[in-house]
C-alpha cells in the first residue's frame, strides 16, 4: 500500500499498511506570510499567461490567507471519521464491483474537535465520544485513525495562496465551474521551479462572487512518500498507475473565514483490469459552535 505525507517525520507500520498523513499541515509562520528564520523570500514567480482576472484572484486569495494567518479563533465541532481498508484491494469497473474481499478493516470515530489559537499559539484538542459503536468519553484524546492523519485542515488554502507560498507556484486560470449551485473559478497551482520540502500544489475552486476558497484538490505527487505509491502501483502490475484523490471542501463560513466541512480521500490504482481501491476515508466536520473569530476580510 502507498503512503501519503507523514507529519512530524513519524513513520509507523501496522500489518499490511502504512500510517498515512495528509499534507495540509501549514506552519503558522508560513500561513501568516513570514519567512522561516534565516530564510529569504524568493522573487515572485511568473504566473501563467492570462487576463487580469487571474491576478485579481491571486491578490484576493493572498489577502484572505494573510487574514487567516492572523486570526484568533475558537470553535468546537463534531469530527466524524470513517475509514475502510481493503485486503485484497477492491476491484472496481465502470458498472460493477468485483473481487472476493477476504478482509475489510473499518474504523469509525467521533470526536468533539476544538481549534484554539491566540497570538503565536495554535492547538487542536479532541475528546473521543464514540469508537465504532461503543460510546467513549476520553478528553485530550489522540487521533486514532489507522490509515490517514490530518492536521489543521482550516489552513489548507495557505499552502496555495499565502504570501510566502505564492512565489513558489505558477498559476493557471483553467476556467469556471459550478460548485453547489454557484459559479467558481478553477485555478491550477504547480511548482514554479524545483520542488522543495513542504510545497503542496493542485487545484482550487474560488467562488466568483466573493473569492471564497470553497474546494481544494491536492495533487498526489505533492503529498509526500510518492515513491511508495509508485512502488505499490508497480507491485500491482498490469501497467497500474496511482490515482490518489484528496479533496477538501470548505462549506462553513463565519466572519469571512471559511471552515472545512469534509475531507474525502480515495487511494486508487488504475490497471488494465480496472480500478483497484486500497483504501478510502471521509472526515466530516459538523455542528460548529464559534466562540471568538476576530478578523476583518476586505475585498
């Protein structure tokens, strides 16, 4: 099985799979648009050719990320996590699902999730409420997922559009699409030069009417440990190619800041036999309660 980025450089193994971690951990100083100590900000990269619309979009999203990096916010919500691992991989065709499943490992978790940030301090806190069908009441609980690890999803846009990361990307205005009944710009972000640690890229959907970042799709090549994913594809044979999908949706809004409502992950490999699904996960954020959100987003 392939593996996504491991935050904190911790690599753990259990049975036939690796712990996987989504690369949406954006360092606080970088989201705020400051350079790391001793590091100079590179010259601005040349954006993809296009109209003034692209530049305007990038200006608005950079402002948003700057405000996001400075915001003090307290909220609590329910975090509901569903993971499934297939052994052997589930073979999916265009119209049917086939293959004998010797084992499907399912993980179901429910937390009270809280994000607290003031000044230079940010912290995620979880209280485990349910594990499988069993009720729990475990304050300061760790994230008990077995496949994917995720942190600070609310800061995902900063990895694409913040003042620090923007010069490291080349952008293309792909076009427009409709997201949940509203028009949105589709922006593709690619490395502007040689890739470097921490650089993530992919696609972002930005609502036309207010430049809200409503959806992000991370490119599988930027999620780390891509070599292991390629090794898994090679082990499958039959000209298999990885198709790992990691998509975040930002459907909750408070005082000009967008918060995630779900993260959907699919680890697939396409071969001449069809699509092999190794694992899948859905993380939902619901029932938000806000305590403090101090920001003013100016457009």
